[in-house]
């Protein structure tokens, strides 16, 4: 399984969806009431919420998330807990 497929499996565990990679992510964004926008805009907002930081580029947020998950880069990121953070 590729790392992208592993990320998608992480999303599907939470959403119960079986769409394309982007469709599954969009379902995750919807489930967490991430504002409408492009895929990248919504991913950035989701990552900002997970990382607890703003002011980084999308690539910067992806790198920060990956490092917090214990890997060197977004491309190295496989499975992770996609459950919503506690309130």
C-alpha cells in the first residue's frame, strides 16, 4: 500500500466513505465543518486546526503535520488518526 493509499485509509476509517482520494478528504472536511473552498484551501484550514498554527503555507503545514506524526515529510506520512480533535 502506498503512503497516499494509507492516508486515504485513515480518512475512510473516520468518514466511512469509499470515493476518490479527494472525495474522501472532502467528506472529512465536511464532517468537521471546514469552510467551503478549493481542496487546497480546505486542507490548509484542516492542517491549521490540527497543527494549532497559522501563517504557514500549505507545504509548511503539511511538513509540520508530518513531523508531528513522526515522519520527515508529507510524502512519508502513511496512516494517522484522522479523528476530530476533542473539543
